[in-house]
C-alpha cells in the first residue's frame, strides 16, 4: 500500500537532488531591490525561461519565488517534453481553428528545442524517446484516431503504431518519434545557471501578495514593497490581481505519480513515454533513479477539491501498476496540479487593464514543459518588442459556441458549488476527527474546517481566502483544497499553493 503523500510534497526529482524539501524559507526575508526593470513572479519553467530570454536580450529581470525554484508543478511533473500530448490537440481544435492549433504546436516546438538545447549546453541529461498515445477501450480508440487526425492537420508526423512497446493489448496507438524525457530539476538547474550567467537575479523565499498602481507597479511582497516597470506572473494562475479573468475561467486538476524500481523485462533505453486516452488516463515513462532505473506511473487525476478520497486515487494508481507491470514497493509518490482554461487554448500575454505591462501564462493542462519554455519566450518577446506570429495566432483564435458553452458551464458550476457547500456543511460534532481525517462543519460565523494531523487537532475557517470557496479535505496530502481555483492550505491553515495570498484564520 502506498504511504500517504508527505506534506513536504517531495517528488523523486527533489529527493534525488538531495536539496532541502521545497518548504517556505525559514530564514529572515531576503533583501529586495527597491525598483526593478522586469519582475518575474515564480521560478518554474515558465518564469525562468522568460527571465533567461529577457536577460539575454539586455534587460535586468529579477525573479522572486515564494518557496524555492522548481517548488511548483515543474519540480513535480512527469517531465515528458513532447509535442504528442494525449488528447490536447483535439480539445483545443474543438474551440479553435486549424491555424490556431498549428500555432499552439509551433509554440511547443520552439519551447521544446530551446529548453533541450539549454539543458544539453549545461550538461543536463536529455533522453530521446518516441511518445505514444494509446487506448485499451473502444471509446479511447476513437479519441486516439481523432488526435492523429488533428495532429496531422497541425503538421506532426504521426505514425499508426502496432508495435508500441507496451506490455499489454491496446485498441489503438499512435506515436511521434524523437521526443524527450528529462529530470525537471535538471531543467531548473540549467535555467538558473543561464540566468545567473547573464546577470539576472533569482530571490527565493519571497511571496508576492498583490499589485497596485501601474506604470510603474507597486508590488507587495512578504519582504516589503518594490516598484517594477513590468511584471510577469509565472505562477500558473495569476495572483493578487483582481482583473485576472483567467481565475474565473480556470480549473485546477490534481494528479498523482508513483515511482517503482523498474520491473524485469522492461528496457529503460527503449521503453516509450506513453499516455492512455481511456476514461482514467495512465502516464508511463522510465527514469534514472538514485540507485536503480525506475518506472514512473502517473494518473488518477481529478479537479482539485473534488472526487472524494484522494487516498483512494493513489491506491487506484498503485493497483493498476501492480496488475499491469508486477511492480514492487514504491520508491516515491507525490502529487501536483496544473490548470486548464474553459476555452482549452492556454492564455499567454498581457492581462486586461494592465496596458501590456502585466503578463501571464496559464492553462497548460498538464503539458507545460515544452509550452512553459515557449510561453516564457513569447512573454519575453512581448516586452523586448516583436511578438512572434504564432503568439498572435494563438491569441486571436476564433471564439465560437464551444467557448461560450464551456465558459457558461464553468461559471454555473462555480456558483452551484458555492451555494451547495455553504448550506451543506454538517452541524458541529463534539469529537475530534480521527488521525489523518478532516471535516467541514458549521462554525460560529460560517463553515469551519476541523482536522487531526500527527495527533494535533486544528480548527480553521473553511472559507478560501481567495474568492470564498468552501474547502474540501485531501486525506492523501492532509491539506484543505479549494474546488473553485485550486488554492491549498495545510491543516493549520498555512497557504500552500494557488491564487489565494492569505492563510486561513484560526476558529475556536
Ligand atoms: C502530475 C503532473 C504531471 C505533469 N506531467 C507533465 C509532462 O509529462 N509533460 C509536460 O509537458 N507537462 C507536464 N505537466 C505540466 C507541467 O509540469 C506544468 O505545466 C509546468 O511545470 C508549469 O510550469 P510553470 O512554471 O508555469 O508553473 P510552476 O512550476 O508551478 O511554477 C510556478 C511557481 O510560482 C511560485 N509562486 C506561486 N505563487 C507565488 C507568489 N504569490 N509569489 C511568489 N511565487 C509564487 C510557485 O511556488 C512556483 O514555484 C504535469 C503536471 C502535473 C501536475
Ligand atoms: S482558489 Fe479561488 S476561491 Fe479558492
């Protein structure tokens, strides 16, 4: 049985670097400059790529990171740097023209080449592998065929694959040659080294809480205020900026990864990176572990704060791995989240009412390794002058009835959830929850979140400090998770991630 995912959220990539776990820095707040040219918020693949390109272009970017570089999705990804991306292209094609999909692929292709070249230049390993998309059900097979159609329309050389290298029978499979799998913390190390070589600065342990003014912006942080002529919010979802409609249109999806010693019979040099398009997706790749090669199994995704017991999701993934590969005890297991927009196409560019000086990139839908780098390059180009053509085509994709229907459904779901959760919490119960459990109950001034972790029972407000969503207990990670836009908090109310900028208040 897989153990609960540790609260420090340490992925195998973090564990293998033997760095301190990505917890908020406990040292005194680092000193900040009083004014900067461009402030980049967030040191994942997006923010670091943007900062490197700006520094190479003669600007003086400063990156501030709430935790440590790579602490977000980038350090917890499965890190396939691939242009074949499950059902991603057909989802975008439902909302956008063929030209817009081609532009999306182009942004990925440019980001992929740029990131892999940078990693090789800094002697970080890159493993070339075919990417495979497959199905084991008939419904999944239809999605595989549709993906092949849209990918070919976008110019990708897709192969129909009978011999896909997977040790089970499939109903359909396609592949794309010469894609890559990496250690994402190797990507972070290469980006950081390149940034510093061009006199860019990275400051860790500084959380941004808001922006005010404009031209220049006053940026409020945990280490004091600073002024910035331009700001890039590379935080997955915009923070501290009320004009960010992306928050309302985005949904956070959490999924799980488990690393096992490589089972016998699998050749790590030839095993493909793969993703299934059945009802419950499964992601597979091999990786170099600290003592032995590993098989990395990902999936069991669900919207943050929804889908019931998260422990059950991890157990489901573990059972599948044992049945299909006869794996032994897991070496590492972890979880992370990424965002998707109701309009499917990622948003990369300036936020409304910012006059082109506050930029963000979001909505990668778990495909942000190549695109994160590509988005960083686009935002850097926006500020350096001369946005590339593919960025313009992605931004001006046709908004049709599919967009309107998805946006309407997303807004309706959010409103319904707010009302249901506010009236649905149970009456206060006398007893403390069992170890590792939490419940929402009626408190003195609204819903209250009560949980017991490591023998300590905490009672905090169950109302998310972002826009008021009522939180749900995540029993695998022992956290309070918001179903509206994915903010997460520890059992004592400390903010972990997402667009919320304040902790939960304690409630007696
Ligand atoms: C389980 C899982 C598997 C995935 N697998 C793949 C894959 O195989 N291939 C692929 O291409 N993509 C994959 N993805 C998606 C990919 O990892 C992400 O899209 C990508 O890493 C996002 O990078 P980012 O830099 O935009 O965000 P992040 O890496 O999350 O970086 C954002 C940073 O901003 C910081 N931050 C947030 N708020 C603040 C604040 N207020 N002040 C200061 N700093 C702040 C965070 O601490 C974080 O470090 C996967 C995602 C998940 C969840
Ligand atoms: S994250 Fe937006 S309301 Fe909780």
